[in-house]
C-alpha cells in the first residue's frame, strides 16, 4: 500500500470514528435518567474512541510529513 493510499484510509477511518463518536455522545445526552452503569460504559466507549482518533491523527500527520519529504 502506498503512503497516499494509507493516508486516504486513515482519513476515512478518522471520518467514520468521529461520526460514531458524535452519535455515542448524542446517545449519552438523550439517555436522561437511566442506569448509571450503562451510562458510564457508554462514556467509556466514547473516551476510548477519542484515544483511537488521536492515534489516527498522529498517524495521519506522520504520513503527511512522509509525503512532504518525498518518501511516499
């Protein structure tokens, strides 16, 4: 896989994860008074996705740098 292809895949993954994270956070807001354990689990899932997003953003930045250096 070329660097450009990998960058495109990372961008697609970022877009998908960001959309999923927005949906999860909307669900949390819509839950209202519900089981606190369930709510905590959903918040934890959203936080884990934020970590995945940060990792993908670092990967994207590295790939962009690699392309700028002419290595891709």
